[in-house]
């Protein structure tokens, strides 16, 4: 409308140099009517643009200004109406950046100024010119009916006349709970006011859009001036970039007067949201980019009120306390049953001891020199290196020549070291882990608190990757629900430690009250690794909570370090069960975890092709080394001359070494290596950015494969899975399945920009307080606890079986 009016005026002024009568005679009735309209409009311009002391809201003024004079408009309005604010639109298609048209708006307590064309500069230093602008003046309030004046002074340094259009109008700026279809552009931002109801202490401001234009959502205190332009919106309040979704939680006591402004600004380009410009163009003087318009819907939701908030908190505690109650009831039931069956158990133990007395060496005896490990030139064990189940080892000449190994080792043959030495060895897992946890957690807590303080101080919510659609601010924490949902790891970790302690007391009681030879029955009981698993589970809750204080690219390893630890300790415990003398030292085990964490950090920060080549080679070699050790039951040694010895065996011994001695074990190991090599190839080809999750998937898959291998070999050896173990396996499987479903609901991703991450944000799912990732925390903590209980009770079927009858695998 503005452009068409200008064209008509130009046409009219061209016509004024021709005879007026001739022109009027030639015009059609419609053109004549239009001519009359233009004349009246020009008359208004001439009469109104010299200065209006009583300008009218809603009237469009078409004026010209030059360097010889200036124009002033004076508006009068009643400020008692707090729901309204003055919004000004200005446009000039002929003004230039060399001689812009300057606008100065003076209110009683604030001054606002701008120029046309308006130059907006982005963070990367690119400037854009806009020939039209829309600004909302800071609302003034008064309890009484007061008439205030607004002065608008318009000037330019160009001595030639410059045409412009000007309009001031009253618009409603108060929003209650919803406001739809708000159109904004880089030079025409918007802001609205929200007042807290008396019974509401916290709200979440949510905005949604159907386009991908980069914008900024900001909440600011009620003060003047309002920072509502591209270059100033970062100077006050809380803010975040967004494309399609954004949300900011605001507490009532954050700002004064229980009110705040919701400010919406569109960026001139999409660099800050997507790190590249969606539409590339070269800014030039006089170009109008006002067509970059974003339509946004605003919704303000009330968060949980005080009583409901505490109900959710205590329900969460009650859920995990229920595990304590169930564990206590089960312990009481089993205690009563054990008291009634004590006499029967003693009789069974006596029978067990009669069989155990036939074992040539008791638990705690030092192996003789004839039973020391001997390997051939290829590093493979010979029959001399593996003690026989009978008193006379099978050392036939044919077996020695072939370099074969027996696959029927018993636990008694790998439980020769004194119990006191092994107890001290495995207790080091506890104290080393406690030391590591203290030195690791304290700096982590300090760092994440610093991150949170930076967010609270600067208001930049692009620092942390929350699910802003479901982030409840409590105290200084921006996402209290994401932190608190990790309490399950801590509570269930402590419960598991308590159950292990109870089991240790019962075992020691049995060892004290019965004949010492009773320890020759069942799997050797060492609890150090179990305690370490419980501590690791609790520490996972602490570090995961620290990570969720401010989740970002800079602290991802806080959330994954003890996940690796838990997986590694579980695999060590499974191996230790039937290899008590051959398990790794505590410092060696934790050094492996440190190596894994180191690779995880390098993979995320520097995931270059060279890194992936090195990683894949190391990954495959480690997989093959562990497979060989598992196949030869820990009797293979990596020593000098291995390759030469292997060559000699292949060349001079008729390839006899290629014939497997245990086909079932070989098949399972080959299957596991195929999966691991597939993982390695997949990583090398795709080079996933989230290397931490990729590495965690490797740990989980290998743990599951090793556990499945253990269960299959246990059943193959004729052993049973007791009812309690089967129940724990079933419950753990169901819990893991449901947990991974929620884990796959990716709500955030620090691999992309904060604005793109917010596109995946979702509303709360549970109690209006927890999102799907919080549910993952609950279910994964339960799943880990049940998995630990599986390992704790899995070998209870062997408690009365002599160790020389328990196979090693």
C-alpha cells in the first residue's frame, strides 16, 4: 500500500507540468477519483508534516525531510491502561546509509533512536540494511489516569528532500497463557509482557514455529530500555537461539514485580543456529530483507506447584525405597527358612566334605613346580602346563608333540592361592576405586557448578543442552529433574553393597562354624569386585547427575566414564568366578578403563581418519588376544617368538594345530569376533560423531556376549540355573528392553548447535515432571541392579558341588 501510494504521487507530480485542464479532460472517471484522493493525501502531507502537536494514533503520515529542517510529532496517551504499548513503524525507500533518516523517540523516562536504513550486524561480522523498521516503545505504568506525551523527532543530514512514511499505533502487549501467529523479522522484533498470577511460582515460556529461520527467545526484567534488537538482545535476561522450538523456565522471584518481558528477535541469517547460511546472498546497500519473516506461536505453561512438586519427589524416593523393603522381607524369609533347614544342610556338607577329602591339594596350597605353566614356542600351552583333574596328569608323547591343551580344567586347579592373599588382592578393587572416585568427582562437581553459575550469570542458555520443554528450575539448577532422576543409581548401588555385605557375613559364618574343608565346595567366594560394582553404580549416579547439571560437549565424559567402569567390572567378575587365581590386578584393570576413557575423549574431540585407523587396529588386536585367552582358558602367553613358533607348528606339524579341541567354544568366540570386527568396520566407515556412545555400545555388546557365552557353557556342562537367578535374568531382560526404548528417544544432542538440538525437545512424560531420559535413568538403574543380582546368585547351584567337579570356561 505504501509503495503504490508513492508511485501514484510520482505520477501526479509528473503530470503537474502539463496543462491541468487537458489532463483532467483525458482522465477516466476512476482515474479522476484517484487523482482527487492523491490531492487530498498530499494536502494532508503538506499540512501535517511540518509538525503535529497532536498526532493521531493509527494515522499513516507520508512526509519529506531535508537537512534544512526537522519534523516533530507529539502523541498523547493515557498510561493507566497497562495492557497497551505504543508501536512505531517507519519506512523510507530512498534514504541511504550515507544520509540516513534519523528517528529519536523521547518518553518521560527513556529515549529510543534508530536510523533508516537500519544496519544490523551479525556475530560473524556480516551487515544487512533494512529500509523499514518496527519498534515497540517501553510501556509506562501508573495507578492513576495520567496523560503522557511522546515526542518523535525526525531529521536527516541530506539537504535534498528525503521521503519517508511514519505510523504510530497502540497494541496490546499483555499475554496470559497463549498467543498465536506472531510475525517478526530482523528489523521488526516483538516483545510482550507476562504477569505472574498470585498462586503461580514458576512458568515455562514455550515457542513453536513451522519454519527454520534462526531466532532468539529472551525473557527480560520489566525495565527500560527493552533489548529487542539483533545487536542488543544478548545484553539482558535469559536467552536462547531457536529454529522450530524453544522454551525457557522462569521463576517468580527471578525478576522484580513478578513480571517479565518475552522478547522475540529474528536473526538476519541462520549461521548461529546452523553454522551455515541457509540462503547465501551478498548484502548490498539499499537491499530490503524484510521478507525474512518468521511466524511464532507463544504458550506459557505453569510448572508444578509446591505441594505437587514435593509429592513427585517423595514418590520417586518411595519407589526406590520399595526395593529396600522387598530386599528386607526376602532376607527375613530366607533367614527363617535357613534356621529350619540348618540340620539338613549340615548333613549335606558332611557328604560334600567326604568327597572333597579325596582332592590331592587343598585350597590354599601352593602349586608344585611340576604344575607351573609351560608353553611351547608359539605361546600355546602344552599338557605339562595344565594340571590334570586326576592325580596323574595326562602327558602322553603324542599330546606333547602336538602342543595341545585340555579343555576340561576344574575350578580346583585354578584356586590354589591362599585365600588371604586373594582377599587382599580383590579388596584393592574397592580402595583403588574409592580413591579414583574422590579425585575424579571433586573437580567434576566444582566444574559443573561453575558452568551453572555462568549460565545463571550471563543468561546464555546455549551453553547447556537441556530438554528445555521439560526442565524444572529449582534453586540454582536449571534442570533439577534431570539431576534428581539419577538418585536410583545411588540408592540401588548402596542397596547392592548392603546385600553383598550380608552375603559375606553369612559366608564367613559358615566358614567359622564348619570344617575348614567346606571351602572346597562351590565357587570360591571373593567379594571385593562385588563391592566395587556397587560403588561404581552409586558413582554413576553422582557423575551422571553432575553431567546433567550442564550437559554439553565439554563434559560428556562425566556421564560415560563409570559406565565403562561398570561394564568392565562385570566382565572381570564373570571371569573371576571360575578363574580366581588368574584374574587381573586392580591397578591393571583400572588402567584399562583409563585407556578406554582416553580413547573416548580423543575420538570425540579429534575423530580424524588417522585416529580411526589406529583405533580399529587396536580394537581388532585386543579382541583376538582376549579370544585366544578365553579359548585356551588363560593358559596362552604372549611372548617373543610367537609368530616364528606358530610358523613352525604350521609347517612341520602337518597343520594339526588348526584342528579345534573345543568346537562349541570356538564357534561362540568366532561369532563374537565377527560382531566385533563388524563394529570396527562400521566405525571406520561411518566415523560417528558420538564416539562416546559408540564406545559404550562396544562395551555393552561385549558384556552381553560374554554373559551369554557363560550361560551357554554353564548349561552345556550340566549345571542348573536356579529359580532366583532365572527370575533376576527375566526381570533384568525386561527392564533393559524398556530402558533402551526410552534411551533411544533422543531429546538433546551436543553434536549439533543448541538451536538444532532444541528441535528434538519433548514435553514431560511422567507426573508432568520427568521426561523420557529421566525414565531411562530410573529403568537403567533398576536394570543394572538386577543384572548385578544375577551375577551375585548365578552360581548358587554349585554351593555343594566339589570344586574339582566344576568346569572352567
